[in-house]
């Protein structure tokens, strides 16, 4: 109870009591990228046309017509950047999960997505591959825009890393935890972001429905905590031994989490582990004091060596000691 109260004061809401017990056994901590390590507010940084028939502004506007129909944060970034007053009609619009979107504007099929989607649609990037890879190496998420089988250009979006992410990961690495980042982004972009925060292990190109499967694979080497904030993180939060949801995320993710970080700060992950360890040190101390008085005093009282009244006082003292010792936990810095 003291532990839960301490957590609540620091914005760590413990939804399930067993989570605070399990946290001390965690060996691997898996982080979702967008909205967890990063702020979750991507912005368009680059618009490059690869075709003479369209300039950068036209490319952005064309993309915004499709992305207006998507709820993805990247889609919203493109729409906000274009800032159109009116939108063209899109027919046969489809969201291709983890890859992009497509739909017809007039007679033309427009496809916007990552390199995986371009390969699926057999759209060749030709000599523009290096230009796209350069953007990805800078930690930017790239969305290729194509008309039919013709590549028109690329739009790059960047999501800045949270101020406290680097320090939280540094503390976890120093403490000996295995930190892993999992994302649907391509490997170059993922590694660039991971390098910024200090995570050495990256699992990239993961479709939303496979996140839980990746967590299950990691659990073969010990207990795993998963930290996420989105709707598609919910299965992974449930699959992990301890699901840690960002309070700034979706309601579904929060509902799936065992621990909720109300402030949305990754420092809460470090504090949760420290709180778990401190709590169970107190529990072990309390078990000792609870039994020590009784194990010694009761047999002596039965043997007539110790007056029963003294044994009763010792029993009462054991309870007082346990409660007092538990409250000393409040002084612990986590």
C-alpha cells in the first residue's frame, strides 16, 4: 500500500498488484518507438520530387488528398503541412497497415508508402534509392509517392526524441538491463533513432499485429516488460510479463497496461523498477520482524520461561515494527 501511494505521487499508477512484484524480475525492456521514445508528433521535414511533371508543392498537395482519409500520425503531419482549403475526391481508398495508403484520384492510382509497399506494387525507385536512404539515415521516416507504376517523389517525416528518453535508457543500460526498440519503421530510420537514445538492439519493419509475437520470442530468454502507447501496442502489452502504458497514449493501451505512466515520461520505467526492488526488500525485512518476535517469544511463554503478558507485548510489537518499517519506505529515493 505504501509502495502504491509512492508510485501514484510520482505519476506511476499500479493497476495490478502483481506487476510491482514482477518488475524486479524483469531482464529485458522493449520500447515502442513512436509516442514512447519519441514525442509522437511527427512533422514533414523534406519533400523531394523525382519527376519533372510535378513540383514539391504539387507532390505534397497530391499526398494530402489521400492522407486526409487516414488517422495515422504521419498522415496528419502531411495534411498539416499541405494545409489545403479543399480536397479532391478519392475513390477506392485503402489503408495498408504498416506500409501506407492507396486510392484513385481521377483515373490515376496513387500509392503512398514505405519501400516495402513499393516492392509489393513492383514500383521501382531506380536511381532515387540513395536519396531515400540518406533521409532514413538521418532518422527520418520516408513515404514514397507513386502514380501507377511511376515514382513521383518522397516525403520525409521526423519525430523528435523525448528529452528524458536518453537519460532513462542510459540508467537502464548501466543497471544491466537489455533494452530493445521495436518499430514498424525501416531499419535505417530505426537504428538512427535508437542510436540517439542509446539502444543497441533494434527490431524493425514489424507490422502491428506481429509485435506481440516478437515479445513472446524475447520471453524465451527471461521476463520482458513492454512499454508502449498506441492501439497496436495493446496485444504486446498483454503478452509481456509487465505491460507499461504511457498515460499520454490511447485509452486501449492504458487499459491493457499493468502499470500506467501518467506523465508519459520514461523516467517512470526506471522508478518502477527501483520501487519494486525497494518494496520487496521491505517485505523481506517485515517477514523477519513478524516471525522473529513470535518464534522466540511464544515457545518461551509455552515453556513457562516467559510470562504470557510479555509474549503478548512482543506480538503487538511485531505488528508495530512491521507497519513502522513499511512506512520508512517513503524515505527511499527512487
